[in-house]
């Protein structure tokens, strides 16, 4: 009964925690509105939630708070900023051209495709590049444990971490499907501008993470 309660709490916390805009959400939304026939969004989501599950488990173990000095290191912040700036620039400049509902092509004439392995790594490193993530999970877990909402036993830890990650994955899939549905109401030009805007958003998040590491 305790594990069943933890399952629902974990899923709900993960779902809600994923709602605020982040680089993973922006990238997944961009893939949805781009309307690729063979989307790699699920692989990107999987890569991201693996990191969330690990950070959540570390928060339960009281380890995540010790990651802050390392993640707040200016060198780490610079790497995260460069990664997100590059990803955002690629999103903003390699805009798909819709050709009557056929396969998307980019400006260089490619297919706009990406391997699932590459998408998994992109989602993984986007989450790793977020220095606020372990601190956020530490705060969430502390609030839940101090209020007695969840326990400290190992089965509770594992159940909560897994289903919190699945909850986040569910929100990202909802975001992706919503974007694919909304794409049908937009012109190809509007789709291109939305993806450009999402790319700029990711670039700004990279700058924010870089500044965050400096001031913290």
C-alpha cells in the first residue's frame, strides 16, 4: 500500500515538475511541430528522464546537495552554455521546409533526420547541462520527506525515482503530441518561425545556466 501511494505521488510530482519550460521541453515541442514522420522525440525524452531519475535518487540519499559546488563551477557552466547555445542555434537556423506533407528537408537538402541514439544523448546531456536540476530535486525530496508524504526506505526511493521520471516523460509526450496536433492549424511559414523561436529560447536558457553558475 505504501509503495502504491509512492507510485502515484512520484508520478504526479514528476508530471507537474516537468511543466515549466526547459531546453528538453522546447526541443521536444520543436520536433512535434516540425512533424517528422519518424520522430526521435521519445528517445530524447528517455535520455532526459534517465538523468532525472538519477538526480531524484541521489536527492533521497542526500548526495545531490554535494553536487552543487561541482555544477556551479564556471567551467561546467561554460560547457553547458556552449552545448545549449549550439543546440539552440541549430534549431533556429536549420529550419525544416515542409513540402506538401512529405518528408521534411533542411536547408542543406538533408532529410532532417536524427538517429535515436543521437537523440537519447541529446536529451541526456541537456538534462546534465542543467545545473539547477539536482538542487530542485533536493528541494522537492526534502519537502516530501519533512512533511511525511514519502518515507526513506530503499523500496520507496526506487519507486519514487522511477515513477517521478515516468511522470516527467508523460508530460513531455503530451507536449509533443499537442505540438503535432497544433501543427495542422499553422502554415509552413508559421511553423518555421515557431521553431526559430524555440531555438532562441534554448540559447537563452544556455546563457541563463552559464550566469547561474557564476553567481552561485
